[in-house]
C-alpha cells in the first residue's frame, strides 16, 4: 500500500477519531505553528519559524503560541519565551490542532488532517520558485496522491506564493486551490531579499568553527532514488577551489528524505555535516558558493546573487521520473556532470569578472521571468492577515 493511500485512509479515520475533540471550543488568540514532519525533521524552521519570530517581536502579548515539534526537549528555549510545546502525533497535539484559531504550516498536516471551519489554516509552503514537480504532478502520481492534493486544497484558507508561475502552475493547477493567495513572497526569504545575512552567516561559522577569511561552499542536493549514481568528491572540489591560495570548507546538507540507499552521495575527508543544522536559510547566508541540482533552494539563493552551479549527472533520468514546471535548461545556473566541470564553472563565477556580472544579470532576469512576489516583508504581510482574522 502506497504512502498516499495510507494518508487518504488516515484522513478519513482522523475525521472519526477526533469527533470528541471537535466539541471543544476554539481559542480565539491561539496560533499553532508546525513544520514538515517525517524524514530528517526540521520542524522549527522555514516559513513558520520566521512568522513566529516576527509575531513574537511585534505582538508579544497578543497571542498564545504553540509549536508542534518532533522533539520538544530540543526546543526548550521556546518555553522560556512563553511558547507551549507539543509532540507531533500525540493526543495533545491533535487537541491543540483542533482548538487553535490559526494554524501556520509549511505543508505538515494540511494534506490529511481535517481542520474545522472556524479555523484559519495558512500554508506557507516549503519551496520557492516553480521548479521540480511536486508529488501529485509527477508521472507516477496515482488517484490517492491526487485525492490528497484535493483534500489539501480544501483544507487551506490562505496559500503563500513566491512567484507568479508557482501560483499559476502549482497552487492553482496542481493543487486546484481556489482560495486566497498571498502574493508577498516567503517569510524565510525576507532576510535574503533585504541582504540581512551577516548575523546568520556568523552563527554558522561559530557552529562549524570556520575561521574568518575562509570560504564556504554548500552542497544541497534534492531527494531522489534513481539508477544513475551521483557522487560528489568533496576533497577534489575543495582542492580545485584552493588552487588560488584560498581556504575552503564544504558543508553537505542532504534532503530530509534522503537515505543511504539512494543514488546521491558525497565523499571526502573534509565534508562538514549539515544534516543536523536546524535552519537552511542560515546556511545559505553563510555560503560563498552553492552546489545543488534540482532543489528549489536555487530560488532562495538567487536573491543573494552569489555563485551557484548545478551538479546533474542524472539529469535525463530525473526529468523522466519527476518532471518540472520550469526545467534546468531555463535556469541561469551552469550545469555540470563531473567534478572537473563543476570546479571550472564555480571558478569562473568566483573570479568576479565579466562572466560573473553576466551571470548575475541572468539570475535577476530569471527571477523576474518567474514573476517574483518576494518583497522582503512577507512575514509582516502574514502577520497582518492573522491580525485581521483574529480580530474579525
């Protein structure tokens, strides 16, 4: 039985099991935040984290805050801020999910948990731009996957969009969502759009004990499990980058669903593990250059206009198995299939010459062609919607 079928059945079962909880009153000023669950969980992160931090700074007393997380002990610092922590999938979490006036999520629960009509569910999503197809749009999507997408659309009151193409092709077409779309960008990207990256970059350097003056390349591949082997030799890449005398560090951060049996790996004695670092946006702030493949982090990183190259030896197979809204050939980033090609592409961009200036223009053009909605004030815009709804 596929995961999609299980989630459809879970959704139907949850309607019945939570009937007693639906008799409890909804608390008018309670907001529950939740991030994606499953895989390598980064549940206090992404857009919900940045919306919470904005609200906590600007509306510290107006709301009652709840965070649903996989490991409440890991985020005990939130309790010091007055936040109630609840463990995912506990009875308490279901109670809080059904009695909070506002739910802020980046995807978790929305595709299968039946919320109440008196609640306001905000789906901030967890990827920017309009790149690889989401699950329900892939060639192998079945009836259950599409049913889950329909359920998700019916469950949402406000959907955040990062750009026009995402709104038109993913939100309106794939999810068939007909509700309100907020065209203000993504809260997690506010600091990238505004260029407020110094504090986050310094935080990453302290965490990994990277000295001042050394440079960082981030390797952030997306998830897939295909036949073509993709192996990045980190030591070889670093050696090539250091030929001009600079010192480089490589941080590797796999997708949260990535498993050791998949076709993607990174090898080398000089790899820093980014898997346990809690916030991808902070890693982007610290990275002087990035290597990825089909991940939507290219959207986020694009606003920094720093060197980025794609390592895509399995490009044809990935296109066949997954597909794209807007494919790699329409992106501004150089595509490579070997470490030598990758090092050469990054080296050219890092030289800060005419090639790099042309690259920056291509990045800006690409963001404009996708119809960027990023304003640098997305968290503020969401906070305004929450205030408007809770005051109604």
